[in-house]
């Protein structure tokens, strides 16, 4: 028994110091909680129903006492997954070099028991105290009827997910001092929404920025913890590691990014006004990423890695396809009926509006769904995907310098093909890809977005196989300008002015009362796109966010 291990239980129940003199108390706690002792009464009925208050308290005390005492196997016996719990608690001491563990339970909340952790990290002569809060939940095991801790890696530390481990040692990558395009430092404290981006930059470029590694405690993320493409253009199966505690500081190397600190702050202010939103800004002439923001800041990176139906903002790509195929023209007559049927599905416009004797420009500006659905029978199943890939660079494995998802427009048939033409079905985008779509319209050619200069690591940026035809690019810009001045984007763009264009979108999501609201636009050599999850109409939800950035950066 480790003499330095101890447990403090505060909720008025018990206080135990586990050492040479405390073993008897520890054993009493463990046995009273029902840990397996090798004997059982097969004739006793298996208990059912939620665990009782005494069972919850005894199970929590037994688990925490064994953990504090450095008995991972014993602690694991109080859980519903002994193998995983034993491995995690063993690694807590052996791989993370954590000792002198004190655990203090707080007031129980139903079956959940919160607790505070105070421990010492010791590695190669370096020491640091580590404190944090966690919790456990007690349930009844169906097979045995015993009350047990419902095991999750987050019991050990809230940031742990399945397969993650805690490690202490010399950092795998030296620290970095990330700076914006003007040399201003970017920190997670100053820009909370960049925390994940900064972690990725350190992991990928720490050894190239010229710094020296220190000693740290970190979360080593598991393979399969990321869902999007990596900076090298290949599929990344691993989320960036996360530093939790620095025992000795390394020497950071300076890494210049394409971000603009002023615009970054504005983007963060804009998304923070919404519960769930994301925003990206680009420089169309180069593809440089100027701002990336998500709300909540500690949530999933929807801005760069999101995979969502883009709604009517996809009509930019679809319009390009129709214009190139001669199936539409800016001022050519074009149908916009209340309803249109294709592949057995009946599609309609918002509030079932129609435009009688109208042209394609009017249909685009008002975001007429049926104007696009009526053309589905005239194009091949793979036509939209080809346009998205060959002209707009969608799905070409972008090498941005950080983890991103570069969109997907799969080949679809029948009704799904028609749905894809208006940004539903299996089409998937995010603010980064849609800001790029707007940028491509603005310049006429796809320029792959990036956050770190490719010259730093000699990576090759993705290239589309062709540019927009000049006449098509001109018509697209006119269509987006009409939308921004007299269409669904007019209200949001009213204060922008200048050489501008916009497109709104609303994407239905199963089980969600309101659609996701999308908006993408450009002004001069500045483009942006945003989404407000469950925000409703894109013009009124995401539009003001994008407009705010355009006025500052355009």
C-alpha cells in the first residue's frame, strides 16, 4: 500500500487516510460496496431497479478509495468494465507519472457523484501539482444486480474519450508561438475558438518552427478520433493531442499563419451571439484563410470540419453547371412553378411561391427550388459532382495546414439527384468550402484555401482541372449581385455596398424544428460564409454575421 495515497470524502460521510494504519478502513469500504470477493449466493434473486442511495455512496467511496490507494485492479472491480478501467487507472500512474492522489467527492446529484482531484506529476526531476474536477455515475449491473460505476474514460479526466491515454514526458512537438499575418500573437486564451487549430499547428509544425520541447502532461488522442482530412491531404484518423499541464516550458518557435487577428476577433464576436454557429473568411485572390470561428468555442469545429447539407447556397454550383450546359441564362425565361416532381418526390418553394413568366435571374435571387428541380431530367447523375470537383475544387483533398473537410457532392440518382441540386440529399459542405465557392465566383478560378503557407513544408495545394468560363463567371457574379441587392440576401447586405455578391440557404435537418441557416458572400477581395445551426432562414440568421465581416474586411 502506498503511504502517500489518501482519500478525503467530504459530503459528511467519511474521511479516510489510506496508509499503513488505514488499510482496515479501506477494506471495509471496499467490501461494503459489493466488490467481488469470490463468494456469492446463487440462490439470491438478482436485484433490479435503480441503485439505492446507500449503494451509490458505498460504490463511489469504494472506487475512489481504491483509485487513491494506487489499486487499479481493485478500483476496476467497482465498475462495469474492469478491463478498460484497470488499463486506464494503471496508465494514470505508470504512463502519466501521477502520484499522491487525493480525491474529494462533492454533494451527490442523483446517481452522479462529482469529485475533485489533486495529484502530483513527477517526471525526470520535474514536479507539478495538478487539480481538476470530474464525476462518476453509479448504475445497477443487469447480470449481477450489483451497483457499479458506469465506466467511461472521462471518469479519469473529463477530456478523455475512448482510446485516449494520459502521457507525461518530453513533448512530442516543441511549443509554437502562432502569429497572424502581421506578426501579432494568437493564443487560445485570447481566441478560445482557435484552441483546436493551435493544437494542430503545434503538432504539425512544432518541429519546423525552430522551438525546443519541454516536459508536459498531455492527452494522447486515439486513432480514429478525427473525421476529416488532414493537412497532408490524406484522411486523418487522429485528433490533435491536447496539453493539460506544463512541468517545464520549452522554447517556442514562431509560426506565421494567414489569419488576421482583428478579423478573427470580429468573427468570434459574431458567432458568440448565437448558441451554435460557425464562420470563415478568405482572401479570394490567394485562398488565404483570414478568420475561423465557432460557437460554442469548445465544441466541434463546424467551420473547418463540419459536414452539413448547405441548402440553397449549393445553387451557386448548380447554377454554374446549368449556365455552362446552356440550360439557363441570366435574363433568359425560366420556369419557377409552385411545385415540381422528380424521381417520385414532390418539391416546392418556400411558402409555395411561384414566378410567372420570370427569368433565371429572378429565380436565383429569390432562391426558387423548382427552377432547379425542373432541370434535373436534363443533366446526368454525375454532372453536379463533376462541376463541384472540376471547377470549384470540392473533394480534392485540400492541404490547408490544419484538419479540414473539403466537401462532398456524390453521384446521386432520381429524387436524391434533384435534392442535391438545391443543397439537400447527400451534399455536404461547411463554411470553409462555401467561402471558397464564393471566392471562386469572385475570381473565376479555384484557389485552394490554406492557413499556413505551403512553402513551409513544400506541400502541394489542390488544383481544379479548369476555371469557370468567362461568360459563365460574369453571369454568376451578376446573379449573386442581384441576390445581394434585390433578393433574399438584400437585407443582410444593405450596409455592405461595393463590388459584392451573396447567396442565402436554409437546409432542412431531420428531427430539427428549424433548418440550418446559411449565408455566403464576397465584397472585393474578401469572401465569407457562415452557418447558424437551427437558425432558420439564412438571410436573417447567418447573414448578419457574414455582413459584419464583409464591412470590416471587404
